[in-house]
């Protein structure tokens, strides 16, 4: 039996984003016209640029609160905006994203996910269904949702945080799109209800966090609940025309764990691929930013 090989994949089409340098548990990135400096727990190696170059070039630097792994504040240089827009344009996509400096170091976009957006567009356009139904779970600010919508899919976008749904709507409108179905809901609860109703989707996208809370305080712990979620998702994925993306950023999960989880829940599927997403800085260092598993009927 032929063994599947682990893929290393990085986005190919960014014009407005660049990972300039990484190391010392930080990354230096260009988002449109601004350069940001923020923590990165995976960057355990040395920086290539000297400290004074990081200080000189960064328009904004994220400083963690004492004793916190995520929460903190941004130190802004003069002229730095707290909100701005950045395009993503390829042969197939013409999207616009609102970026903002959050108190959890995030800016509203994960650039490595562009690889998954391109996969989504390809599969939606190839599918022999006029308007494929696509479900995006843990959908955050909606990069995958607006990519699928622009490709011609009917999108249901599920996230547990109302403010993030509002942010996604801004991205939809900035990209000149409309009619995405927004659902503020715990992802596992929503999927269980859809399975009971007998609803079916041609595409399902999952990007679960390591930890999270639903709108009613429901606790999400990745390693405890991902298996149940995938088993339930398998009930609502179309058996003939389908694609699925599972993306996870969790330092404890390898792509082999993800492969086993998916294969236990989805037994009759085709065209499997799995591996790691990464971004490469200008000094050719590869920064790993999550594991993925994808399959599709087309």
C-alpha cells in the first residue's frame, strides 16, 4: 500500500504580506504599509536581523502583560493606525481584510491560511453542484468564508464571539460580497443540531482553537472534544460531492495525530493530503504555523 507523504505548504500569492524575520520567540511582519513586531512561541531560533533593525522598522510592537501568554498591549510609533485594510488578490480571488491591533496580539488575519483559501476556491469551482453549501466552523474573521463565497458557494459562518462575526461582516462588505449566513453559536452544539435536522454540506472547514468558550460559557478543549466533533461532522458532509479542511494551531498536535483523527471519522473519502503550513521569512527560515488535513471528491 502506498504511503501518503507529509506536505509542507506555504502561500504563494501574497503581495501585501511578508514575514521579514523570525527568531527569539518573535516575528517581524509586514501587513500592507505597516510592519508589526509580536510574540511567536514557535520561533525558538536566533533572529537574522540585529535588535536595532527590529526596533527601527517596527511601526507597532506587542508587549505581553506580566504573567500572561497572550494578553498585552501594542506600543505604537507616530503615524501608526489602529485599523487599516489589506487586499489579497490572485487570479481567482479579490478580497479585502480589515486589520486591527487586538489586546491578544492578533490582527484579524492569519496569512498562512491563504493556502487553504486557494484550495477552497479550486474545490468549489470544480464541484458538479450549482451552488455548493459550505460550513465554516470556528470561522473567526472569515477569510475562508469570503473566499468560498467569492468562488460561488452558499456559506454558513459559525463563531462563538459576536464581535468577531461583526468583523467578518466588514470583511465581506469590503470584498463586495453579500448573503453569508452568520451564526453566533458553539460549534459542537451547532453541528449536533444540523445532524439531527439531516442537513448536509458539500464543504466543511474547521479551524478549532486549543481552548475556547461558546456564547453561553461552553468550554472547548481541543484534545478532549475534537474526536467527537469530527464524528458528528462526518454525519453532515455530503457523501458524493465534498471537501473538508481541518486546520489546527496547537503545539501538542502533530500532522500524524490529525491524520489518525480524520481517518477514524471519515472512512470513504478521496484525495487526502496532510502536513504543515508555514511562512518563510526573507532569510529562508521556515516558521511552522499549524497542521492541516484536507480531502475532496474533486
